[in-house]
C-alpha cells in the first residue's frame, strides 16, 4: 500500500492492506499509550480533561475499540518494536519501484521517512568487488571470464579503483591489456593510471603498446612518459590523472558513472530514480547547473 500525504511525501506503509492496517492501528495505539505515560495526572487534566474524567474515559473506550478491531481482523499480538520493524521494511521498499510522481508539477514525491539508504554505487559495484576477489585469488576461470566480458572488466576496474591493494599489479596489467578490446574507455585510462601509480618503469612498454592500439587510444592516453623515464616521472603522470579524473572515493564520481553502470547491469529503476532525484534538485536550485564537479567532468 502506497500512502501519499498533502505535504508532498509518499511511501509504502505495508505490503498489503492488512499489513498497513495492522501497523497503523498498533503503532497509533502504542504512541498514544506512551504519551499518556509521560504526562502526569495534573498535566493531563489541565490540557485535555474537562474536570469529570470524560477524556480519559474516551481514550479507554477508544483503546478497547482498537483491541476489538484487531481481534476481529485477525491480527496477531505484536509489540511496538515488531510493528516498527514492519513499517521500516515497508518504507525501505518505496524506492526504486514505487517512486510516486506528481502529475501536476511533474516532480517526485519526497520519501515519507528519513531512513538511510545505500548510495547507488554500492549495489552497482557489488559484482565488480566479487570479481576483484576472484581475480586476487588467482582463479584462472575468473581471469578468462572477466577478460571476455566488457561489463565485468569495467566493474572490476572500478572496484580496484576504490580498493587499492599492493598485490594487485599483475591483475591490473591483465585488465589493462584486455580493456583494449573496447578501444578508448574511461576504464582503460583508469587501468593505465592504476598501473602507472606503482611506478614500475618496466610497465612503460606495456603502456605505450596499449596507447598505440588505435587512433582513439592514442588520443586518449597522451602524456605517458617515454621509455627511459624514471619511476618518479611515471608516478607523477599517473597521479596527475588520478587526482583530476579518478580518486579513491566513489562518492566523488560523476553520477553518470553509476547510472550508466547500473543501467548496463539491468538496474534500470535504480538509475531512473537517481536521475529523477537529480533533476528535481536542479529545478529547486538551478545554480547546480553551474557548479563544476571536483574533476570537471
């Protein structure tokens, strides 16, 4: 059941009408009981009662009616904590599949709750992190499977971007060689940078070989130090590109990186929600259009 309020917020409040009613009846009763417990008799009489106890009597009758209603509907006895957990689980299902759009203003309703949700990059990177673990374990089948699959190569490279381990150089070389199959991509440049950051001048022939794959790679991988350069020169080249284009924090990546990778993995609704929320934010604050990203992309 999707509930929308008059303030522009919406959310799933139950997987069915029964569950939503059970939550609403039980939590409303629990909240009123808690409020009554927190107030002493004098404050209650002063604020609510007319002096003859009518309000207290009314609340008791209301509680009895709710108890009767719960029994008539066949709802089990649940604690407030259980009902809160049910409501939380329901609310967290609102996005991405049940995002409500305003037919008049053409924007998305805000979430009804303030529960934290994982950023888009977490589910997007999950399979890449799994592949990176297999590559690190030396799984030969995984090395071949990742090499043959452009999407898996991209995701493994992105996982390595944010989880940089000292022992990754050989698998980074492997990803770099295999990524030439897709010509010039951001991940090809990323793999070259991650290799270059190690400062092993023995990788300069590989970097130049990759650069000369085709016209696009030659244009996209300019500035690689020439053979005979020092380790420091190689690291300086890689560090400059890393600072301007990549980095170690996935939250710094342009949102398009994650929406593109989400869409390619079939996470279309996750990508759609992220883009809708981004567009709504621009409508509310058009200065966002003029704000450069940290990497100028």
